[in-house]
């Protein structure tokens, strides 16, 4: 079915500057190592997912079929924003007009990547992501007034109270549907009342256990993705649950009864896993927005598996490249 209007996605989340150090291995306590390289790049889970949404909507180098906007905050007069972050977003087809210039410094992430396996360790300074309009629901909703999004994408790198307030607002029968990636999971979790009615919940294996515990379902130590998905369908009314399993692939489940596992994509070499999860989220959110723009409901989403396969393929391409935003592929490259 053809879209009745241009699909709209709004990403509400973090914007960071990433300082990435590549090293043969991580030093132990008290040890100094000679690292291989240091790079400075644009990142933040919100920014990464916005770029993934933007790039997944380019059906060719000149054709973008989904409108994507970023709601977030950066430090005022930050040279890294004007030289790195803003250009990276805009080159990916993301509207940046709703990004607030804050009196607090831009958020940052210090990332250590091990050369032998591409695994990363990340330390985040929230900065502007936890200041200004990001500390309240009303200013964010005001920034969204002109957007009328079909899909709102949320993560866990802005204040918990703001995230909970946004979930409660959009899940209360609002036109926009929420794609929620609770990463990192807040230590206090997300209350069941806020999660109730979420359209799409995307988690990795660790996040599933943490989220189950936060809604009062303790883990028995062995994760069965299909059983976990059923918990979120039954207790929180979540329409689609996706559990990413790294190299093992992705388990998907819908409230209407569709389920399955998409195998992992084998790659020659894993270089950097930093933005793989964000790439997956952005690509799947774009597929959801395209469906909703046709006037159909998520219950009519018959192509969940193909959407997961495409998102998985994009994430697999991402891990073969260095960096965060710059490693996310355009759809026409897949």
C-alpha cells in the first residue's frame, strides 16, 4: 500500500562527541599502554539512531522517502557541534532545527576499542543531554508541535524522568508510536505504567533481563527470548519485541502471534561494534514509519521479518567500519 503522506520520525535523545582510542587491549588498573590511535567523532545514542533513520531512508543518493528530525541539546558555541555533529546529522538527512543550544557543555563519550575483537568500553559524561529542555517533557513536546511524527524514537541517555514522561504521553493513545531502546537501562528501571502500550521495544540480552526485573519479573539466570517477549506482550501490551543476540542474530515477536529468529550475518572481521545496535534501531524504526504512513496499524505489519533482516544487515555492515555515525551505512549501499 502506498504512503498517504511522507513518513515522519522524530528522535528524542542524546548527542555526544566521541573520543575513541584504539588499543591492542585494555590496560589493567595502574598500567599504562601505548595505544594505536585517537579519533574525535560525532555520536550519542540519540544522534546515532537519528543518522541510522536518515540513512536508511535514502533509497538512492538523491532520494529520501522519510522525514527525520532530531530533538536534543548541545553546548552553545561548541566547535565540535558545528564542525562534526551538525554536519554528520545533516549529511544523513536529519533536520537539526530543534536541537537546543545549552549553557552546559555538549555530552561526551570516551570509548576504548580493542583491536583484537572490536569490543568497546564506554564512559559517558551527559552534559547538555541532562540539562535545559531535556529535563522536562513540556519543552520537548513544544519542539515537536510542527513535526507530527508517525514514530518517536527514545533511548536511555536523557534523564529518566523525561523518558518516563515521554513514554506516558505517547503511549496514552497518541498518534505517534514509540520505538523504545532502553539503553543504557536506568538503574531504577522503567515502571510498567510508563511502558504500557509501547509500540516497539528493542533490547539486547543484558537489557532484557534488566527490563524484566524493573517490571517485577526476576530472571532465573537463563534467558529465553521468546518467553521474555511474551512477558512484555502480556504485562505491558508491547506490540513488537525485538531481542538482539549479537552474532547469533535477532529474535522477534509480535503481540498478534508472529515470531521467529533471524540468523546473524557473518562478517570477515569485526572492527568496531560501537553503533551497531543504534543502526539496527534506526533501520527498524524507518520500516515502522513507512508502514504507519500508509494508514495501517502495527497489527498489519506482515513484513516484520524482512524489516529485521534489513536492519540486521545494516548493523553487520556497521561493525566492519571504524567509529559511530560514520560507520552507519546508507540504504542504497546494502
